[in-house]
């Protein structure tokens, strides 16, 4: 590290982030703060506390913003479902459309990562971007999601607050120029803080970050995340209070045989969870394929949501009040059953059309409705041997969340903390595990990882593969490669080979279109036959047709082609509308160079922290 201490004059002209780094350097030089943090390993735990506090206040601000926009549109900040019965029909119809009219352009023009349910974007940043999230994402996400939910969009607030908290953690890590691994931990701290503050559930918040965001339970990772989760929870409890998120009925498992019914509920919940996952992305594809201005699609989606809400206002917003009614057995079984597919459809339309919000609360909603309807039927058939239908609604909530996220640990822990009822933990655990098993048997990807797989990011494949998938061919190919005309005779080819530093050449026709590839091994059979020097041409000995790749493809695809066909070079052609003109060439060494360069940039290789001067 440089021994030169920045002077006040040296700060002039620097950005706010640079000024903060310079100030931190000055303090560290005076008090040896930086070396103390490095030697004791306290940097991440202390920053975890800071991120937890910011995440807690961010969750509170988000909550109040939702109430503000709901009051602005519907003149009430209370239960939207109850208020809907007293509002004029046109207000219910147009409310979500007004929200979509604002959210669509806001997301499209300022931060497209804010579209959708948020958690996959955080997972993608952790897997492929070194935890780097653009600083504006937190602001755009909190505003867009608050408007979407407050106007009646059928989404939850948990996904957005995870993305908001993660963006705050990432921003702190970037400002302080931490390594990528450290930034990733702070991103997970932000996610844990968001869940913990939203649900008053510190354990579930930490497990969510460890199980879903990082997939790492190592102690150095565990400590700052726990601290972040606890601090966010305390912030929430001071301002909102310490009480369960849902009012639950008394419950006790009197007959072990009842566990069979919970197993059946787990199977059904797993199937419904997969249905939700598949429907969400099918509907998203339909919206994406529609030739209509992207920033106006959310308005159309809002009109559809408003139309459904005229008959079933329960589908609007986060739906916590409807969940409470299901838990207290205050809805008929037919309404509960109808609300399951309606909520799947409404949430898919809201997100697919360009809205911003989470899928966690909708999963809880569907689970409560499904469990309540199932429990009503079970209690009707076995009135003396089954619990109240509300107990099945609680278990159904956990089972649906487990099936959609394929993360059973965080599912039953969050339900335990939401209800603060230990007596129901055994049925919840059994149901969550079965639901996860069924969902994974039908579809290997969760509702989060499927979105990433559709982008070509495979979390399970490891970080190295995702690094290659994030790099495009045109970023590392050799442009304007040395080519050989297809009618070049063998005698001339030998002269070209002797003068060139390359060993592989694209063979092209008169229009520079790819014909084949010519390498040293192609010369072996004819190079010693003098009689063929003026007879054989390049096309005769070239490998035809050539395996080629598109400039927009990623390096992982290129590496697979090289391994599959046993070649060392790939010609690069646009390949669109029959265009096969050679624009570049990519070698295996180019791929390795790009990979090493990416590792160095993302902090995956051991390196010293950059000096602050």
C-alpha cells in the first residue's frame, strides 16, 4: 500500500465514492483501522451489522411506501380486499392499470433488473458478476415495487426487499473496493436482512440467504449474515412490534394417523408449485412475444388484473388478510379452491407484463388457500380425528413455498417463525420435504433457478461455467482473420503457410463466405506429392463444412463445440439470414485467456486488495 497520505487538495475533482475511500484511507493510516480489520477478520461482521441496519430501515421504508401509494390510488392503506367491496367498480378496474402505467416506463428506462420478482437477479449477480449490482437498482426497485403492490398488483413484497437489501450490500462493497467474495457475502447479508425485517424472522432470513442466495454454510459466511439478520429484525421490532406475521388457530397433533393426510397435502402442493412455476414463465413468454411497446405492457396487464379483481378482489396486493381468513377458517372451501388458480394466473400476468414484485407472498397465499380447502374436506370426512382446517392452511403455506423454491429448510423455518407455534412443526417439516421431492421429481429447476437457466446461467454447474457463459465470443475473437480463397492451389498454400504465423485458416469463396477450415493436419497427406502441387486446391483438402460459431454466442458454447469436434479454432460468422461471411476466428487459447481475465477481474483468483492512494 502506498505510504502517501492524500491531502485535502487531492480530493478536489473526485467523486463522492472516491472521497469516501480517501477519507477511509486517512483514518486507517491514523488509527490503523484497516490493518486491524484485516488481522482480526472483523471487516465482514461489522459491515454485516451495517447492512442489517440499512436493510431493516429499507424494509420499513418499502412498507410505508406501499401504504402511501395504496392510499393515493384507493384512499386507504388498510386491507385492500375489504376496501374493494366499498369502492366503485371503475376504481378497482383502473387502479392496477395506473400502477402499470408508471411502473412500466420506470423499469424499462432506468433499471430493467427491477422487473420481475428480484431474487433470480440477485442469484445471477452472485454467480456471474462477483456480487456487483448497479447502485440505482435499489432505488428503482423500491419505487417500482411499491407502486405495483400499492396499486393492486398481484405480487409480494419479499422478493423486492431481498433485491433492495442485496443492492445496498453490493453498493457498500463496491464503494469500499472489497473483493468479489466479500461483496457476495454483503449481498447475502442484504437478502437476509430483507427477509428478516419483513417477516420478523431472523433465523429464516439467515437460512434464506445461505440456502438460496449463496448455497454456502461456512462459518466465515455464516457470521456476518446472522448479524445482519438479527440487526434487521431488531429494527423491525422497534418500529412495528414483536408479534407473529399471521394470527393462527390453536393446534395439537392428537392422532399420528393424521400425518398421512399431511403427506397427501404435500404431494398436491408439490404439483401445484410446479404448475405455478411453469405457468409463470409460459405467461412471461407470451408477453415477451407480443409486439407491443415494452414499457406499456404493464398497463395492459394491470387492466386484466383489475378485471379479475372485480369478481375476486382477494388476488390484489400481497394478500395477507386473505391468508389470515383462511387460517381462521373464515372462507368457504369453494372460494379457497378457486383462488389457487386465480392467484397463479394473476401473479403470472403481473410479473410477465412487466410488473415488479415477489413470488414468495403469492406462494404463501396459494398454500393457505390450498391447505384450507384440503383441510375443510379432511375435517368433513374425519371430524374427530383431524385438526381445524386452519392448521392445514398453515402447513400448506410452507409446502407451497418449499415446492416453488425447492428449499425446504427455509420453508419450514420461516413458517415456524411466522406462526411461533412449535406444535405444528412436525407436519410442516414432513409436508415441506414431500412437496420439495415431488416438485423436483417433476421439474428439476425451482422458480428461481429456472429463470436463470433460461438465460444460460446454471447455478449448480459452478462458478467457472457461469464465468464462461457471461462472456460473448465477439469480445475475445480475433477480428479480420487471415483467410485462404477456396481456389488457391497447393503450391501457393505451402508458401502461405511458410510465411504465416498461424496454423489454421478459414477457407472462403469470392464473397468471403465460409467454405471450410484448413489446418496443418490437412496438408499431411498431400504435401509430399509434388505431382499434386498444381492440381489440388484449398477446397479439396479443407474440412467441409466447417463448424462455426456466432459472435453473440458465449464462450461456454464455444468450448463445448471445440471439445465435441476436436478442433482448436472456430471461425466466427454472423449466421443470420444466411450470412456466413467470416468476421473473426476464436481459438482455445483465446477462451482460456478470456477466462483468466474474467477471474482476475472478479476477484476469484488470489490477489492483493488494490492500494488506496
